[in-house]
């Protein structure tokens, strides 16, 4: 798996994002998320015999190679569903993975509210177009990508992510996809794999990489705890109280310093 790290400024957008055909646009997410018809099962166990075990990848200094895995919403950009709750005047939609650890339960509940109010993908995308990264997020991400490889692991959807990735300089993101009817109604969703963040971290580790992870919500705890170093960022007081063993930060400079120390 090759992950692009950013150095010397924001990398150009991937082919197909600059206003080309819809097929090219799809290819970006299919490439990073695995093509629909030939999807890898990251949850499968990979068994390597000791004799055949590859050498651990190293950089030029001989150090172990690292990949930093970051959550998106609440860490790099505001929470999409909270922004949409405010735009639509539906306070129930403010509930996020900070409040509900069962993502399937949360999404089923969200889709029920959208259907009840006759809202669909178009209305949510209009709200997302007005969302900017959190102050300091892009500078933090640019500097981090100049030092090491970075993947954004998010439970958001490719239909939501495009404008946010553009504003962040097109980092690599692994996320999920929505099922959308012709009239724009969101009828369902497809998760990339079960426990996608933890599963992805374990897959990266299985091919010899060390992971460093950071996030803010319940669904980030698995990847944080499974990594060689993990940090909470802008998390809730309850999550921080429940997990005092995980270092917690509120400012990008402090998070960047902690990641640098772990590299």
C-alpha cells in the first residue's frame, strides 16, 4: 500500500477531481478505498511464516517506518452532522460518535430523521460546502506530511469528503460510501470494513509499519490503543476521564510535538 506524504506545499488534486467526469472522480476513492468488485478483506488474518517474514521497512536512517492515522471530524474539520443540525434546525442531528459508540445504531437513527424531514444528500452537501478546516488544521497537516506518511481514517462518506479534502490539500483518506436514490434520498450506507479504523491500523501493522493514531471519539479508541503511540485530540471530558492513560491535547502544536516525539 503506497500512501502519499506531502512535502513542499500542498500536493495537486488527484486526476478527476478538477471538474472532470464522474467516473474519474469515483476512481480516486475507489483507489484509496479498494475497488468495489475486487475489494480486499482487511479483516482477514494474514499468516506469515517466520522464514518468509519480510524485513521491517525502514527509512534512510534505518528507523522503523511510521504511518500516522488521524480522525477527520472533530480533529481536522468541524463535525459535519453538528453543522447540518444547525443549518437544518434539527437539534437531534447533533448526536455524533462522541455520544453514541454504536455507529450502525447512530447512522440508522440519522437516516430515519432525514427521511422524516424529507432531506437528502443535496442538502447535506450544501452545508459541507460552507465548512472550513479547524483553525491551524491545514498547517498542522502540511507540516506532519512533510515528515512522515499520513492517512485520514474516517467513518464519513466519500460523498461528503471531497470539498473537505480539497481544503486540506488532498491528503489520503479511507472512508465509506452512501447508497443514494435517484431523488437524492440517502437510503443506506456501505462501511469499507468492520471496525474500519482498527482494522486498517492492524492491516498496516501486518505489513511491517508502526502506526501513530489520534482522534476524539469512541470510534477512535481502538486504533489509538492498538498503535505504538496514540493521542486524544479535542475529545470530550467523559472520554478523557474514562481513559486517563491516553495523552490528551487541545492544540495542534502540542499534538504535533507529541507525534514528532513518537516518530
